[in-house]
C-alpha cells in the first residue's frame, strides 16, 4: 500500500510541475500579447483577445494547482492517521512532579 501511495505522490508531483510550467508559459504569452497590443494599433484587438484568453487559462491552471495541493494535504493527513491507527494505541507517558 505504501508503494502505491509513493507512486501516486510521484505522479502528483509530476502533474504539479507540468501545471506550474504551463501557468508560467501562459503568463509569458499574456505578457507578449499585451506588449504587442500596446505597440500595434491595427492588430491590438486580436492581441488583446489572445492575452485575455491566456490570462483566463493561467487562472484556471492555478485553480487546479490549488485544488491538487488541498487534495494532497488532505491525503497526507489521512495517511498519517492511518499509520497511527495501524501502529496501535499510543501510551501516554506523563511525568508528574509533586511539589
């Protein structure tokens, strides 16, 4: 089971890296399109449309990243609970100092 979790974590890590790269690429597309729109008047509508589409796709990519991070965090918490449950009850050792 732990091998499956490690494999899933590796896939998730790869997916996150791809999505981060995609978000940065979309940001570059947005920046270039806005720059081109500012330089040229006759194609500015087309460039601005490309820029706004790239910006919307970048936002959607970051939303997916946030959802994946939340799911990974929740999964890590559940894995920790499962490990503790599997280990059995923990004995609480307390040292009481009497004055």
